C-alpha cells in the first residue's frame, strides 16, 4: 500500500466484506494509532448503510486499573472512535473490565465469552515495534489463553506517545512514566491463531524491523508476531514505510 490512508481503506474493506456477508459474525479489533483510519472508514460505510446488528466485537486488550475517563482506557477509545458511531448491539460489545476485582478471573471470563461466540471469524491485529501482537510480549514462552501481561519498557514508551493524541481528545494529561500502567489484560495467541482469518495492519518506519522479522524470520516467542506464519489465512496490509522494500 502506498500510504497509511490506503492501509485504512483496505483494512476497512476487509472488515466490511465480512459484515456484508450477513448472519452472525465475530470480530476482534485493535486499539492504538494505526487502526484509527480504519475506524473512520468503517464509520463512513455505516452512514451509507453498513449494518452491524449481527456482529459481535471483542477488543483485544485493556490496561489494568485504569478508569474509563482516562486517555489510556481502551473502552473509552472504542466508544470514541467506533461504538458510538455504529450499530453494534450493546450486548455484542466486549471489552475487558479495567477496574475488575480480579484481572485473572476477568481473563478467564473473556476466554469463556470468546469460546461461546465460536471464536473469531476475523482478528484484526497490529504489530508492536518489538513484535508483540495485542499485548502478547516477547519472552521465553507465551501464555496462550487470555492473561495478565507485564508490559515491556519498549511497549510502555511507545504507548505513552500514542496516548498523547487521546489525551488531547479527552482534555487530560498523559500519566508520567512512573505512573503509566505496567500490566494489561490481553487476548492470548490461542484465540488469535484460532481465528478463521487474520488481518495484520502496519504503518510507519518504526514497524519495519518487526514486520520483517514477523514475515521472513524464524518463528520464535521472542517475536510473537512471527507465530502468525503458522496461520493459513493471514493477510498483511502495510504502507510503503512499514514494508521497507518488502513485497507485501
């Protein structure tokens, strides 16, 4: 794709194609800076008649202990950029409860909901600069179910920069580095790899190294995205900067 706008249009088209098939559909959706353009395109399509009434949506992750009014909160993000503008039924909007009493129990509940929905028809994912998918961070091993993940310093630094945009929208300040959440609840690689199809979107030069390792490197838990090589129906949509000369 030539640029981020083209990535957004292509990604939105893939999601819309599933929705237009009619009947029940279950989609996992990401947060962050990269998918904002995709949500803008989907909102436009919704205004033109795209009907979400049969769709169930699972957000991929959420910080632990962050109130909804915070610019960090992903429930607030999804409400601002997507849910408030489309007709996904309230009963079909699933996001981890950031302020739950037990994050471990919340992750178990989320896994049950995914299983009851029959898994994901489509999982739209991004890729972190360190190769993470959702908040599945690099490590000696990966935890396959939904789980509480300790965030790496690289992820915290990258996400603080992204949060600045959301902070301006809600009129709040970005927490200082020592006040930034260190843990998040995330959909595990089992549910992502179990999706009928996966769409990975990437934009910007900061993603080139991770994207190259993901597509052309050895499969390793040190680059969680590399495990997507195992999936028979995984599509990568990246702009020219992220692709860095790769033919995608």
